[in-house]
C-alpha cells in the first residue's frame, strides 16, 4: 500500500473537516499508517512529530500501551449500553473521580459525545434552570471576543470566529460579545494582568445593565485556542466569578482544550481559585483515543430539575453514545497516568524547555509576540510589531509545508505557529521543533 494509492482512494470518497478540498489539488494529503508516542508514520516509512497533539487531544502519545490495555480489557466486557434507565461501573467510577478532582461544589456529571455537544448541554441546562426557577427572561448568553466553543449551532453562536460563524449567522441565536481580555492586545508597557482588569470593566457593565436577561457567561479559561492561542491573566476569571455571583448569572467554563494540564495546572480555573457553575471537559479527557465530554455542575442546578415526571422539568437531552463504556475506560486510564506519573510536576520541565527553545524568536523581525501558558506556546508572525500579514497570503501554510518536509506536524492557526505537544515529548524534541519552526518562519516571511 503506497501513500499515493491511499490519497487517490481518499479523494474519491472523503470530504475532510475544516478544509477547502480544492487545496488538495496541490497540497498532498498525508496518509498515516500507524502512530507511536509523539510520532506518526505514513505508508512509506516517513515520520512526523505530532506537535499539535492531533488537534489538541493526545496527551500521552499515540498507541500508548497502558491506555491500549485498558481499551482491550473493556472491549471484552462491555462495548456500549444505553445510559437511560441503565448504568455501568465504568461511567460511575469516572464520574466519582472527576468530582473528586474538581472543586467541591461540582457534584454531578452529565455526558455528551464530544466538546461541541457538551457546550450545547451547558447552554441548554443553564437556560432551562432559570426557566424552572420561573425566570423566563434569562435567555441570553455572554461570550468573549475571539472565543471558540465548537461547530454545532448553539456552540457556534457563542463563538466569535468570523471564518466559521459568518456564513451561518442567520441560523444562530443572538449573543452578547464582551471585549477579549487577551494580553496580546495590551498597550505597550501594559501587563497582561493590568489589561485583563481594564477589559473586565466592559464585562461588568454588560452584567450590571442586562443581568435580568442573561442566563450565563461562557469563557475559555486563560487560553483562547482557535483564534491563535490568545492568552490572558487569571485575574479576569476571579473578577468574572465575583460579578456572576453578584448579578445572579451562571459561569460556564469551557476547558475542553485548556483542561488536563495544558495551562500548567490540571484545570485552568485553578489558577484563579474559582469554581464555575458548569465545567466542560473533553479532548484530553480520553487521552486522544475516543470522543467523550463531561459537563460537571452543582447540586443546586441538579435539584432544579428533580421533580415529578408530570411537571416536565426534567432535562430531556440525550446522545445515543452518552457515557460510552469504552470512552469512559480510556478516560480512567488517562487519569491513572496523571496520578501514577506525577504528570503536572514533570510537565514543568517540558514547559521550561518550550520557553527556552522559543525565546530567541522574540527578536525575529517578523515575530510580533511569543506567548506561553503552561504546555502551550505560540509564535505570531507579523509584518512588524503592529501590522499583521494579510490572512489571504496564508504564510502559516508555508510553515506547515516546511515542517512536513522536515518530519514535523506543525499546523499554524493563520499566522500563528504553536506547539501543543503530547506530554511524552522530550526536551531535545522540543528544541528540534523550535529549530524547524524558526526555519519555517524565515521561509514564510521572506517572500
């Protein structure tokens, strides 16, 4: 089986996600035969270091033996059973462990099939809670500029990426958008913290003036991934939690990408010392093996739905694969690795290596900013410190192509080159990635 044979078969039947398929007339697909650790291998033996964790999901490497063993064991016991009227030990154990490792007020787990679906759960549950409480006017949501929460219609509505959202605008609910607290917008000499505090004034005003109609505020804590790995100070979350309490508004924390160690702590909200009313977890939850989302919430919210059937107050939302045993077992195996290998502490060494390896790029004439939060580092290519490259020039694509030619999977977000690697990467591999990225940036910005 050759790469070319696989490519031809693919292009005759498949429609790929987030892709203009016409690109593949000139940009060959990369067929992958197998994976091991940080490496992906094609059908002709070429290897690629997965610097983006296959869209941010893979935590402990491809074909991880410990997770593999757990999947095989579960497969021989129970592959799936409906979670309405039935239950199984794996989903119970996962719920117990998630509740034990998240803030005390989060006492209930509701499951969905993926991150976008989990966001839909949180949005609907928040609105429905207020409805059950007799507050029918609370039907609006506040989201941040530059936010991204998924591609289903509710999740898309609370996002702020025009490229994904603009086409479908007529189908979407109206959402209030607050200015981004991300420090990349700060004035010269202004710290990330000071900028976040200043930006919060706009959010405070929105809540003060419209709280009677607002059900919830939804944010990606600390890290806005899809819009270029934009980052902000934890103080914003602390102020937001206080304001949501003051104005009786829910806080939804979308930690689908930021959770499970990506920001340097197990969950990003820990760095602000806050508890959200809804905590959405996915991606790394299963170590990158199977789709699963857990939405954790409070007993207060749970009790608002707990009533006689005839009242029709139940949360009648479902997915066929809710709480799938195989997915839950991979999640348990992933949590085992966190516990047994002291992952968060070990990642501090890798995080420092990422910092050291990319610091020289700060002096590059076409790098506007190098920013980092925990195990995520982003390098933004710009014409100069204040002027972005036009998006139509697709300079990130040049970095991607150079990376592939050297054996690195770097998939920039527009003009932002980033590393979000599996935690099994080595310090030497990180420095090598930085070298490849620097070469790619030189090529991309020299034309």
